[in-house]
C-alpha cells in the first residue's frame, strides 16, 4: 500500500501546483516550499541541539505552544525548529521569535524526509494532535531520533483502526510515545497493541488559562460594548454569519462582535452587507459607537476579545468542524456552535456540563441563545472545568526531561 501513499502525495502536490495560479493558499503553499532546503541549510546548524516541532496549522501551534515555550525556558541552549503544513499557520507565525527558524514542511517523500532530517538533525521531534507522515516518521525511527505526539486524539472511524489501515498502523509504530487527550484514544491505541501511551489531557487548557490571566485589553472595543451584553462570534464562516443574522435582528439590546476566520476584503464586504448596522475594527475609535455589530477585519485579536463577551458563538460547525472553544471558555463564557463538533473532546465536555449548545437552524439558535442567557451560574461551572483540565504540559515535560537532558 506504500506505493498508493506515494502516488497520493505526488498527485496532491501536482493538484496544488495546478491550483496555485487561481488560489491564494495554493500559491503560498508552492511558493513557501520553492527554496525550502536552501533556506534550511542557510539558517539551521545541524550540529546544534535542535528540537523539531511540527504543526498542521495555527490551531495546532497554539495547542503545542505551552510545551514549546516550557522547553525554551527550561533548556535555553536548545534550538527550536518549527514547521507548518498549512499556509494559514506559517504565514501568521513565520516571524515567531521563540524559534530558531519557521518553515513549511516539504511534502512527505522519501527524498524530502532524508534531506530535511539531514538539514535539521533534531535531538527529538514533537508533533501536535494531527499529521502522521510515513517517510518523516520512518526516517526519524531509522536514526533513533525520539518522536512524540502530544495532545493526540483518536476516533474509531480513523483508518488506523480499520482492516485496511495496515500502512496507517505502521506509521504509528514509529512513534516513541503518545500523550493523548482522552481515555478513548488510549484504549484505541492499546487495541492495536500500542501501549506507549499516557493519558495527559490537552495542552490547550494550560495555554488558555495562562492567556486569560494576562489578557490584553482594547479600550476602543470596551467603548463599543458599553454596558450592553455582548455575543462574540469567533472564527466564523459565511454559513455561521448567515445563521447569526436572525438572532442579531431579534436582539437590538445586545452588541455583537464578529471575528471571521477569513479576513480578506471580499469576505468582510459580505459580512457588512449581512449586517448593515456595523462598524469595522479598523475604523473604531475610543468614542462611543452607535453600531450594533463590530466586524473584526484584522487577525490576532480574537483570543483577547472574548473577555468582553457574555456568550460566544464558535464558527466552523457547518464545515470541516468547529474552531477553538477553549479560548472563550477560559473567560467563563458559555458557547454555541454548529453541528460538526464530535471530533473535539472539549466541545462534548462543555455540552455535558450544560455550558455549550450545538445548533443547526435559526430556531435552534434562538432557543440555545435564550437558554444560555437564563443561566448566569454557568460562568463559575465553566471556569472550574477549565482549571480541572490543566496540567498536561507539566506531565509531558516530566516525561521528556530524560530525552532533553542527555
């Protein structure tokens, strides 16, 4: 089956290249990898004490960041090398100053894996939550370089646990140790005879608690909100924004802040048409604003904006899956989101304690919104849940210290 995998990788690369003249992300994907090995060889010293962190995208970076930054603090001589697969991660974090270098990960071929490991020569490699690449994992294993997966989460419907998933299971066998989010993930790995597993939880809890404790404030946003209750809609897509239209018009006494996942001009203009009574963040001043809707037309603000909310709506639930609910929950805010949330343990947990509601229609959104308004005691329940789930970072570091100290 490896030949099928190799063909699939090459076809994927060819497809992205064909799309690059017409698609911004595809163009960034190709351009960012055009001189990748030259960039690596110029910037990275393979004789250094290099630690390789790989992230699929921005969300996984924020998930693995607590471990990365603790390693940087405890072992200042180590050099952190970061790779991203997706442009949405790389383009935002390419200038991150906590790393020796930030790069795109070349596509997973045997030749690329060999050249990349030669250039970086990591002491250990750490992958966060997703992405299992056969050639990279095999090359690390053949050189006896320890490989760790942190905040891993597994589901029964994944190929690893199907009759046809032989190659997928082989990839997992190259991993030195798994740190997983939940009991189900540990049981699934053990069902395929992988016992090098620790139930550590999700490092994002450590990240959001630390962030909420020293959150940046925005005077202009505070003036916009005034004394009105506020719903923060984070990482929304068009389907989410269309759903929100009914609730915004039905609650003129509320303020709404919409921070879309994509902030290109075309999307911002679409949101403006949906909600005519709006002002954009780039136009906001410290004086009181009469608009009901604030549209965030920049990046990097959302995780701090939740401090102004009473309820949050998390986007993505009508697409591939919801985005980060924990950034809102860290401020004790109950959340609403669309129907595609089942891949996310924290979303299921929040539903189980009554702090989150999944909605799929205008009517369900109206009911869910009213229900969360009528339960002011939720804030303390949410904060207690968040605190209970912290500690994954230190558990992982205790295990890694044997590898990092050598």
